[in-house]
């Protein structure tokens, strides 16, 4: 699983040990123990593999996840009443619906899955990842067309046609724009316009324009909402060329930063009740992951001459620096509560951090020498959470904005917590790009790994 440079280094160590034994052939070879091994030859007992994975191994993890999700999310239309397959949603007398599986493929979590699948298709060159997205979005398009002319029942399509929260709109909207731009489906534009209209004109905002919620209490800020809005706004700017979408996306990132960033710890609070000025602050990992991912996705498409770009970039760098310092030294993962090492290690947030850090390296925003091995160790940790079936273990279930640590510490973990799958796909796909980055040389020196920029 280790890269070639690690194997070569290991061979050199063995050769040196062999030469020393030959030079002292008059004496019997000494046994290798902690008491008689030179200190510089002692090998650490790493709890997880230490070193860069092979691209083939990363691809294997992505395949396992794909295989599982193919089986767990059938791409078929059935009659809502009988459960029988329907070839055409317009079949007379039918009430068409997506066949239920283990997951709901029109949720915001599946917007992340679709984005991860598209990136995996790009970095691996394998069409199966792209086809996964195409088949399911095609069915959503067909069912949406049907229910524009028929009464819309409560169910998975309601959130697509009649979004009522950022969770309904932003993540799927961003994924649909990416799918449109890569030619997966060209009939998604009506759904995209519906989503972006909700985000831009219907979602509740504070007087300064910051996107907010009126639940669980009035005027409530959730850090999660950066991902539920900013990537969609940014992608819409890229799709249409209209500056107003970029302006709104930058506004959200900077104003959330002003409201929720804690400069003393270098992390974002999960949220804030604006009608309660003395809020306790809780640094929930996945919310910080959503915020980091939102900034990365914005910078990916934000015009270089945008006046807010440099501030967004500097804030992202500060966030990455703080998060990197909190990585577990035994697993490469991050804790459920980032600043609390007695909280459990959580998978979805860890994968979000791995993707964001690796992407920031590949984009040239942060130093590979400082952060390459952080992403590497994080990915190795994430792989320990993908089981033989391709299920992602150790993911925290859906979590509201709470006001005590006991709630966050005891959120259940489940392979059916949908938040883990998209981030793992994103992280693995970007790790492939990092490992193949022609501008970076991965060197093994002094028993650790260095991601060194190559000379121009």
C-alpha cells in the first residue's frame, strides 16, 4: 500500500544493516531488540499504516463505495401504491415515485454524493461513477416533469419542486450545475433555476443579508448553511457569468466568518441564536467541514479579480491551519468536537477535511510541504472506516444546533448516516489527484513524508 519511495527507503535500511553484519562476521549476529538496536533504526509501532497510498488502493476504496451505493439506491421508478416498476412516469393511472432504497437520493447529502461521483469519474477516468449520477438525475427530471402537471404528494420530490429550506436546495443545485457543465444531463436547468430562486429570494435572511433560519429559534445562524448555499451560488455564477451570484456567495462566507469565527481557538462555532447574546460556543466537526468545503468550492470558480477573493482565501488558510493541529495522532481522523479529544473520532468531518486540504494543495492555495502529509494521514484514517461492503462507518447522524456538549458527544453513529458517503468520494478522488500531481514530489526522508514542490 505504501508508495515506491517508501519501499526503496526500507530496502536501503536493510542493506545497511546487512553491511554492518558482514563487517563483524567474527561475532554471531545480534538479535534485534529495543535494547541493542541503534536508536536511529528503531521502527515506530504505527496503529494505522503510515505513508502515501497507491492510486490503485484509493481507487479500490472508491469502487467499494460505488458498488454499495449502486445496490442501496436503485435507479427505478415504481407505482407509489403497489411498488411495481413503471417504465414511463406518464403511465395512465399511475402514481410514479423513485423506488425506495437505503437512502433518499434527493436529499442534500446526495448532492454531495453526486459531486463526489463526478469528481471520481474525472480523476479515475472510469465512466461508472458518471453513469451513477446520470441515471438518478434523469429519473428526477422525468418525475419532476410529471408532477408539474399532476398533484404533488409529500415525499422525496416535494423538496425538489417546492424547497422549503436551504437543505432542500443548495447541495442538489450545486451538483446539478456540475452535472450540466460536464454534459451529464442538459434538462436540469428548470430545477436549477427553481433551487437558486429559493436561495436568492425566498430563504430567510438577517437585515445584513446573511442567510439564516427561524428554527429551532428565531434568527438562528447555522454554520452548515454555508455549504447549503455558497456552492450553489458560486456554481450559478460560473454557469451564467452573472457577478451577483459570486457577490452573494462571498458575502455569505465573510459574514458567517464575522458572526461565528472564534479567533482564540481558530474554529467556527456550530451556530448562534442572535436573540441570545451570550451563546455558548461548540466546535462541531462536521459543521466546520461544511464551512471549509464551501470556501474551497467558492474559490474553485470565483474570478481572480473579485475583491473578496483574497479575504476568503486568507480565512480558509487560517481554518486549515487550526484544523490540521487538531488531527488525531493515533488515527489521522478528527474528533466529533474538534477541541475535545474525549469525544469520538468522526468520519464525515474527517473526509471533508481531507478533501478540502488536498484540494487546497492541488490548487496552489496552501503549501504541500506543510499539509501534504496531513491529507495523507487523514485519508489513511478514513479508509479504516470503509468496510468490506463499501459502507462508511463512524458517521454522526443528523445533528441540530444544540446548547450543550452532552448532546453532541452522544449523537449516534451509523452506516446509514448519509453524510459520510459523499465526503469519502470527494476525499478519495482528490487524493488521487494529489498523488498524481506532476508539480509535487513525495519524498521519504528522516522516516517521514515530505510533499516537495518540484522546480519549475
